[in-house]
């Protein structure tokens, strides 16, 4: 946590996809709000590609859905963290309560739980399409009637936004998807409400139509052109990092240095170890056809060259971290000594 705060303290602005993550990163668990300015930068949707105009009775018929059926759509990876079990639970409850005659389901997506989903329902009740490419995906969204997506691990909720643009009321998890709900569906906190709200939308056609219209209105705020224009403006107004900004309690104990010497030391030692292993392998191959004294001299030369090169790597680090002139001069001297002691030069001299 300290390292993350230290790193982000050099970032004038941090952009996150939703207000949910803005609150999360500003909370005491992360407290990034104490070291940088956190702003939201949403994801876009192509409102031409995902649009109610793609609704197709031909597609519905191919799935076995009548014009009067209310189709409940799930779209996403079929993995545990997306909570497809909640969709299964709701659809089974609807069937048990006698809604099977007028309600159908479509599950779009692939993943480890695809066969679990397929085996949970009669294929005439819920259709599992697997992965769909964008043209058919847009048709599948628009040809459904409401979107039920209980995932609680969305970074933004692209599928929910695509469903909104396609004209569907949405029933989603409150935490990570609430930013896409404004009188166009329900943001669920209590798990039992998934079923209740789904029944509400099934029973009330007027409510369903009104929320569908509101979904389209909301999605236009996230239109591809609008969000990309915002992105361009962010880059135009971007400010360089303030390395000379005053220290604060969230920085590492050694202060406001991007690359503290302790971390530089760890990096250099690691680099020396890896490079030494590579060079020793080369020397082993060379030793098979070279006298021992030559191999020993080359090994010493290689080791010295590696160490000096490691010291030389500190030069840019010292400059970036605001190191003293003596640090930079020492690194430059090491680099100057390095070249005549390079591996190739040592091998040439001993031979």
C-alpha cells in the first residue's frame, strides 16, 4: 500500500472508469486521494452498432421465441465471479412460479460454466448461444426485452452499457454498475431483489417500455465520439509530474524520490545476478576449447564488467531521483571504465 501511494504521488491526476472506484481508491484502505487527484473517465459505446433498430423477429424465431415472449438476457463471461448462478436462480424461480409460458431466457457468452448453464435449463426455455461476434451480438441485445446481469466484479460494465444502448431496462449489481442506472432499471443491493425486480418488469409493460427509453437516453451520454473527445481533452490538458512537490506522510520514509536508492540497489543486484548467469553459461561453452588460465582471466573481466555496468545503470536513476552530482559523476566514470573491460575485449586480449 505504501509503495502504491508513493508511486501515485508523482501522478498529478489519476483517472478511473467509475465513481465507485473513485470512492474505493479514496477510502482508508488505499487513500490515493491523499496523494493525487482522482477523476472518473468512463468507457464509450458505439450507439450506431448497439441500437434498438437491430431488433429482429427473425432472430427471435430462430431462437424459438415468439413475438409475445419476454426475453431475459444475460451477456458476459460464464465464470464464478460474474455470478451466473444468480441468473440461474432467478430463471428457475420464474419457471416454478408459472412464468415459463411468457418468459424466455438467452445467455450470451462463453466460459468454464457454459455447460453448467446449458444443463440447468430446458433448451426451449433458456438458450445459450456461446460467443457471438459483434454483428449478431447487437441483434441479440436488441431482440431481448430486459437485461439481468448480477456480476459484482465489473471494472465499468461494458455489457450493461451495450444493453442500455440497445434499449433494454437493466437489473444489475449496485456497487460496480450503479453508474449505469438512472430510472432505466434497478441497482440491486439485496440479493433477493433480483427476482422481485425481474417480476416487476415482466408484469408491467408500461414500466418496461419507459425504462427501455431511459436506457437509450442514458447511453447517449457515453457515445463513442463524446467519450473520445473527453479523452483527447484530458491529454491536451495533462500536466507533467511534480517531482519537486512537498513531501507528505504517504511517501516512503526516504522522501519524495521516484526511485529510492533501496529499490535501485535491489534492481541492480538482480540485474547483475541474471547477467552473470548468462555470461557464465557462455564461459562454460568457451572453456571446452580454451586453456584454463584464459577462462579465469575472462571470468574476472566479465564479472568486473558486469558490476561496473550495474553501477553505470545508476546514472539515469540518480538523475530521475534528484541524486547528487557526485552520484552522476561516479556512474559516468564507471561507464568510461566499462568499455575496455567488456567481455569481447577481455577475450581478445587473453587470446
